[in-house]
C-alpha cells in the first residue's frame, strides 16, 4: 500500500508546514536566491510500515499503517532520529507530538462566529480581493509573467506562500465556521472552493503535483452577495 494523496493533503494542512516534533518545529520550506523552493518534509510512520520496522510490532493492518492516524510529518533529521532510536520514541510519544501540534495550529486560527451575513461577507471578500490583486499582478497569466526578464514568477511563488495560501485557509475556515449563514447553493460553492484550496496548497508546497487540481470556482466572487 501507499499513502494516498488525500492523506498527504490532510497531513500538510494540519501540520501548518512545520516539523511536528515539539523540540524542533523546523520550517519545511527552504527558499533559494534563484526563486526555487525546496520542501524538507518526510512522512514518518508512527507504527512501522512493517512488523520489522521501527515500532512495527502491532496488530495494525498493513493498510491502516498508511492511513492518516499513523503518519506524522517530520523533518529529515527528526525522522532519522526517531527511527534509529525507537525505544526512546514510543508510539504514544509520537501520537502526543502530533496531537499537540495540531491543537496548537488550530489555536492560531480562532475564527469568529457571526450573526449577520454582511459581517461574514466583509471578512471573506476582503481576503478574496487581496488574492485577486496578487493573481492579476503576478499570476501565470499576468502581463508581468510573460514579460522578458520579469521577476513575476519569483514574486508569484513568494506571494502564494506568504499571502494566497494563508488567505485561502482563512476563507475556508471562516465560511465553514459560519455555515449557518450560507444558503444550500453557497454550501456547495464552499465545498468546491475547499477542494480547490487543498489541491492548490498541495501543488505549491508538497514538492508533488495533483494533475487534476480543481480551478478556483468563479461562483466564490458572488458568495454572500444576495439576501
């Protein structure tokens, strides 16, 4: 078996892009002067992928060993450390690392619950507006991107990581927390946006590519405009 793309995306999203060892928290992304980005994450098994692997003696099935609950994201140094010293780094220890890290990430993004659609709309459309300006200025189809000797590609990569991805997360979470203010059609639009948001983020930060990443749903531009 292999770790599925869906599981990888979920792990990426909930790690926040940092090593889940509480004594490390290394940023997974390395930026080079030429504009290239390298990712350092490694998918580590809590219970070894086989019975002969580190912490591998378990009744957990082979399939379950590649599922979300048994994978922790670590930098290469921490991955090597835990696998070379399985007696010092137990299954329970690694599970605690992962749980505490994910809870800490959630606390960073505490989203308000609104009573009025207008309040929610103002917050969401401000973020959408910022992302749109960045896309128009630096995106793959911008005038700068096709201009000779332009730095637009580097600027686009930088803004994607610093602005677009965080804004997309905020939009998805704001709308999800306030689903009670959405119509049924708007909930469907939100679902489409989340699929786009997850695939877009995965393509830009994982070092891998989702070939059929959903495009940004244009209906998002008008969400919360009515009623």
